[in-house]
């Protein structure tokens, strides 16, 4: 998926909170320098969906039980995105926009490219 993103086959966005999660896990796995290097690579590929006070307020009032998922969902809505791609698809059942696993999204992307060719 990151290769397709690097080829600009689609536009990628991350919620601002995702960058913090990447930092946390990359530092835990390796160290600060590794984390910063990985974040820099990500920032070269994607745009960041901002999180505002309204984003949090709407996420709190959401029917979604996982707050972080609700924030991600609201960020996608605020940015008028077409879909969410996640490895944790089971927690994103009640979203108002399509949710794909990475492999489902790649299949979708390849199907779209075949139609366009």
C-alpha cells in the first residue's frame, strides 16, 4: 500500500493522532531517532487531517464505543475523505464512510485503475 501511495496512485491522509501513535510504537520498538525517521517518511507521503475541539466533541457524542476510532472517523468526515483503510476493520462497523482492510483497498484501487485504463 505504501508503494502505491509513493507512486501517487491515491491521496493518503492520517489523523493527527496517528502520528503520535507511530511515534509511541516506533520508539518502543527501537528508539527516538528511528521514530523520527519513520515519521518523516510518513509525512512525505501523506497529508494530516487536523483534530479540532469540534472533532473531539463530535467523537464523544458518536455511537462508536472506541473513542480513538470515533476521532479517526470524525477526522475522515471533516476532511471529506472517501474511505478509511485500517487493519482493525472489525472496530469500524458503524462508520458512515466505506472502511477497507489494506488488501481490500489495494484490490479496489487495482480495479479502479483497470476501469480507467
